[in-house]
C-alpha cells in the first residue's frame, strides 16, 4: 500500500493534563523549566503508540513570548511574566534533549510556532524582521533535530518568511498551515489555500495543522497540487473562536471536544490518507491513545509506517 509518516500528537495540552493545571501564558515553557522529564515522558508515550516523528516542545519559544514585564502581550489580566529571554538557547537545548530520548529509529522535528500569536496573520512583523527572528530559532534547533516544522502558519506572507528562514539551515523544511474552522479552503488570514500552493511547493512537505478535522479534507484538496508530500494533523478543540483569534480570551478558554475519541479521530485521519496525505498525526487535545489507534488502523489497512 502506502508509506505513511506518523507524527505524534499535541504536546502543550498533554502537559497541562499530566500536570493537572490550567493553560497559562508560559505553560509549555514552564514544563521545560520545572519538569523536563515529563516532557521526555510525553515523547516516549507517543513513540510507544507508534509515532515515527517526535516534535520538540519549542512551539512557543520565541523572544517576544519569553520577554518579561507587563508589556508582553501574552501577560493577560495584569499578569507580569518573568523575563526568560536570555534563556532561549538553554530552553531549546532542554527541549531537544527531551526529544532525543526517542530519537533512535525516529526523526525529531523542530517545532517553530508563529510569530506574534497563534492564528494571527496581522501580527507578523515585516518580512526581513520575521525572517531574522525565525532564522535564529531555526539555527538554535538545527543541531538537535532532523527537520524543521513551521507550525500553524496563518498566511502566505508568514509561509514565505518561514521558508526563507528554514532554508538558512541544511535541514528539510515543512510548512504546516492553519485554516479557517468554518471554511477549510481558506487560511486563517482569509487567503485561499490554493494561493499558498506555490510557496508550499518550495518546501519539503506541506501540511494542514491545528484546525478542526472536519475542514481538513477541503484544505487538502487545495494543497495537494503543490507536488510535495502533503499531510494533516488536526486539533481536538470545539472551535478556535473569533474571540480567541482576536486575543480576547486565553488558551484556558478553549474546550476539548467530548466526541473526539481515538476511534473518531482515526476515522478522520484515515480519510486524509485516502485523499493522498502521506504524513498524519495530531495537534492540541490529540493524545497518545489517538496516535495508537491511527497506527493500528494504518497497519490493518496494509500501509507501512515510516
């Protein structure tokens, strides 16, 4: 049948569940400071479930997110965040070390999240600034990973900046776009996914991530003509609301879908494979049990997991 790359699932929400806490502006970063062994344990559980790619816990490691003080726009409700900017390199090293626990026989993907905030195309800095900031993260990740995955890319301009920054290294570059939860043919910016095909075709793989699974088929239809390996990994949230995208709520206000069982999620994922996706996995609120179910389905269907 088909060779399928099986990604892991979400890291941040999984860490919240294991720590028994709530989402804060620094929750995934805090785990690197307080309990890196827990981060490694998440990687190990995904590997045991069948994932062949481990994604580093580095999505939120950007200077603007680590900068302290009330001026940090992540410091909602008057919270003053600690200044961790000078620990950027240390945190990335901790994250890649945690992922290295499962590197034997698997690839490690260096996760690079969007600048500004998730889903916010309007917060992208000017192109040269964006490239410089992203390239710094890519260079810090490069020694400890096998590929770079720029995640939750909300716009074509962001994709171009990510691609240029990634190409400053010698590593394969994946672009993972996020699409509208009500219209999978459009990026979060409102631009048609079809218009992103040109830049997607310059990457080593093009994916759809952190969107509702129901809208991914429409997005894949538009992305498949890029001529590169295409994939998808959805989230398990009820919806990324307009209020959240506008910065009026926090991650603590996002709700997990009660109906997104491992079996239901695997139904979606196998549908993406039938469409032509060769890289699948999960994002926020998709855990090891979901990945295990996908692995079982892939093998039962005669696919080879690579």
